[in-house]
C-alpha cells in the first residue's frame, strides 16, 4: 500500500520550520559569541568608573568633614 501524499503546503511549512530553526540557532550563537562579551566588558567598565567616583567622594568627605565638637 502506498503512503498518502502530503499536501505541498505541508512540505513548505516543514521547510520554513527548518529554516527558522537554523536562523534562530545562528542568532543564539551570535548573541553568545559577540553580544554577551560586549555587555560584560561594558558592565565591568561601568563598575570601575563607579568605584573610582566613590573613592573620590570618600576622599572629599574625609577632607571636608566638620570639626568634632
């Protein structure tokens, strides 16, 4: 007995699904390989800048504290 033929549209949807799956895989790889490291670098740079500003603020506060009573 022969297998019933699938409608052409079903084959097309299957092809679309495979293509979308490949494209999503490429997007995930790009994010992991390129985007995540950039975010990490900029986040750590931001923390360093904030730390430097806090050090300067602490120094300013120490130099300008009011005399004790």
